[in-house]
């Protein structure tokens, strides 16, 4: 009786399952780290936007002798405005009126966080 030689090429089901589990574990570790880095980048961008608003407001206060200004007066593309238009990065909303000496706030960052910049 002849027996056919068994082929040893290919992977067993156990080997494939181990590879899938390892890939799943790596993905489970990478996703939270990515989300943390993304949130940090959004917060830094929003802080930069707030800093620009604060600097534009200080310049406006000095030139106009006022103690409050609407954000819409500061931001735009006209030569009379102090801050170039910037895009929101996470659906945030900036303070509507800026008062001299007060902190400026952006709320609703990614629908959950608030960032405050105090000049």
C-alpha cells in the first residue's frame, strides 16, 4: 500500500490565529496613543489661535483705546483686521467678545474639551 507524502507547505490554523491575536493586541495599544496625540495637537492649534486673538486684541486696545472688542472685528482678511482668518480644527467656538485683561476661551473642542489662554 502506497501512502502519499503529506505536504508541509502553508500555515496551520493555530499559527494564523496567533498572528491575528498579535495584530489585534498591537492595534489595541496603538489606537489610544493615536487619539492622545491627536487631542494634544488639536489643543496646541487652538492655543495658538487663542494667542493670535489675544495679540490682535492687545493691539486693538492700544490703537483704539477701547477695553473690549468683538472677535469678528479682529479676525478676517481685510487690511483693517488684526488676525488672519484661521480654520477651526475640532469644531471649537471662540469667545465672542474679548475684554482687556481677561482670559480668552475656546469651547467645544471635539465636542468635549475647553482651552483657555490667559495673556
